[in-house]
């Protein structure tokens, strides 16, 4: 399908870094996502604390994270073929309603005192199934809202939404959990979905024209064949995989760092998550303002190499302020890496293959990261040291990134 940007309203008062907001559909999307993602981050932090409170097990933190990623691993590639054949607006409406119903269920079970770990595992798996379709749809939908000209700006603003929510949501969740428990955080997340559903219903989009029908297996093979032949996209995906699988392993284990390594409680967990979100928000705003003026390839390589080094340093500190500083800078490096990777891939990929290629990116980003967290959690329980396992994993990721850039020097020219 040929990309045609949504209707725009030119507003000279908008600063350059907000230029994607000229598009009415994107403005609606922006507002709805900011509210909804704040609730999502509240649920994420509250759920991690709830699992730790119920089980006192780092391994189960990893297992819950892996449960959410298993459907992504199993279905995201086939979901990419669906994304390229149906209305992305309608598909997003379906995924948002499903996610809201899961949040309501989790809130009811927790507030009623009936919650058990197996409930959390089942709901994490169901939410993973929703995300297997939601994430590639969301990624591919951006260019339909703003066109190619404003794509980098919109992706950077998407990151700013995500990370503004990542600052606010964990801080609020930490206070709520400390004062009245995890259930209210889940309930507020359920309410937040109303706003994104409303924003999708209010959008004005041209009628969707389905592409010529073909077998899903043939469509999937076509997308994978393109990745195999396009060395630039292939190198970008391998580098993203190294970071996701080996350098993001600390994310599901943050409750252990907060409680056992740094000696803080739920409020400390919220502070760490918010610090990471603040650094990531700064990265998104820089990309939104200066994205067209930056050497994207060189900045991508710098941020990708910096991230694992920061995570190694993070595992060595026992002071909350220093940990917040390190994880904040790591948040900048991580978002810079993934936002630039996202933008470069979408700039290279033909319109007809975007959903399938972005489904592979989704598999790497959302499917492999929790599996890395699961392996790290199990190993940490075996060796008795979460910081050691996280540090060794980051070293492995760092080495892979070096090898990728040595074998693909053309990345710095992108």
C-alpha cells in the first residue's frame, strides 16, 4: 500500500522538534499514547513488585517476563503478514481493548486478594499475544500518520511519549504500592486504555485497500528473503538483537537490585525506573530536535557500544543516587540506539514489506529481551549474584556489537 500522510494543519508556532504534530491523526495518537503508556508502566512496576512479594524469587521474575515474550517469539513473524493485509487502525483498536480487559482482570484478582503467581503468568502470556500483533502494527502505522518526511521526528516523539510515561508511571506506581498495594496501579492502567481507544476512533484515514491476497507462508518468506539480501537491515537487526538479548537483562531484575543490592523498597524501584525513563526521554527529545542534522550511523554505533559499558558499571555500585545516574545515562543510550535502528530500517524497507520486517524487529526487541531476563534470573538464583550475571551478560553483548560493526563498516554511513 502506498503511504499517504494524514491531513495536516500547518502551525508556524510549533517548534521544529514537534513538527510531526502538524498531522491531526498523529496528534490524537500522541495524546492517547501518553496517557495509556503511563498506565502501562505503572502496571509493569507494580507487577514486578507483586511477583517478588509473592515468591521472593529472582528466577520467577524472569519467568514472568519470559511468559510475556513467548507469544511474541511464536507469533510476531506471522503477525507481520497480518499487519500488511488489514487496516492498522482496526487492528490497534482490537489489541487495545484486549489489553484493557487483561488489566481489569489483574486489578480485580489483586484487590480481592485472590491473586496467585499462576494468574500473573497466564495474563502475562495473554498480554504477550496481544503485543505480538500490537507492536508491529504500531510501528508500521506511524508512517501512515505522518509520511516519510516526518518519520524520524514521529519515531523520536513516540520514544518521548514512551519515556515520559516511563518516568511518571513507575514513580506513581512505587508510591501507590508502598501506600495501598499493587491493585490500584492495575486499575488505573485499565482506565488509561479508554483514552487511546478514543483517539483511534477519532482518526480520519483514507479507506483501506487490501493488497492482492497470497499465502501467508509466501509473504513471510518474502520478508525474510529481503532481510537476508539487504545487508544494512540485517546488520541493524543483529546489533539490536545483541542489545535486547544480552544488555536488557537487568530490566525484569530491577526489583532485586532495588531491594537486595541497594537496600531500598518499592519507592526505590520506582526511582530507578524513573531515572532510566528520564535519560531515555532526553534521548528522544534530542532526536526529535536534531535528528535530521545528526550523523545517524555514527551516533547509533556510539550509543550501542556505550550501553553495555554503562550496565557493567551499574552492577558495581551500591549507592542509589549513583545507580540512578548510571541507569539514566543508559536510558539515553538505549533509546538512541533503538530509535535510530527503527528509523533506519523503516527508511530502507519498501512500503509493501514494512509490516513483515518490523515484525522481526518486534520479535528481537520484545521477544528476545524477556528471554534474556529469564536466563539471567535462573543463573542468578543458581550462582547467588544478580549483579555478576547482569555484568557478564552485558560483556557478551558488547563483544557482539563490536564484531557487527567491524564486519559492517557501512553502518556508520547511514
